[in-house]
């Protein structure tokens, strides 16, 4: 599960890698941009995102998840309702090293 407060090349790269992985994933864009739905749809089509669910919620995100307000991207990896890894990236911090760290944690949530 990925929460994002915007789009970037690095976020797109992460989503594409998740989309091609063996895990089920979804991205929640946290925004009040009324045009975001069209932008997200165009992004999915352009980048060939097929199985990752892309959705939109309010800027704060779902209340029960307590998404960090200063995080531009938050990645929560969980299995059977148990969080196995959590990565939060402030604006500009999601880079190749961060993507590698997220991907390295994927085995923690893959079915045994």
C-alpha cells in the first residue's frame, strides 16, 4: 500500500516495479486536485500499469492510518493485516536507494 501526495518519476518507477512484482498493491493519491483522476488515469495508460490499483483520497488520508503529514510518499507492506515494513519519504527523498529498500522488503509480505 502506497500513499502519495503527488507524482514524480521516482514514484512512477516504484509503482511500475510493484506492478510487475508478485505482490498485490495499490496507491492512494492524497490530494484535493479535482483533475487528479484524469491525470492518474493518463499516467496508468502511459506507463502500462495493469494490476496496481490507483485511487484518490483526501489530503490527510484515511484517519485510521495516521499517514505522516510531512511524508510525500509512505509505503506500508503488510500481510494478513500485520505490518511487516513501513517506509516514509519526505519530499524529494524517494530515490533509487529508497526504491531499492522498499523492494528488498517485498519478500517479507510474499506468501510462504
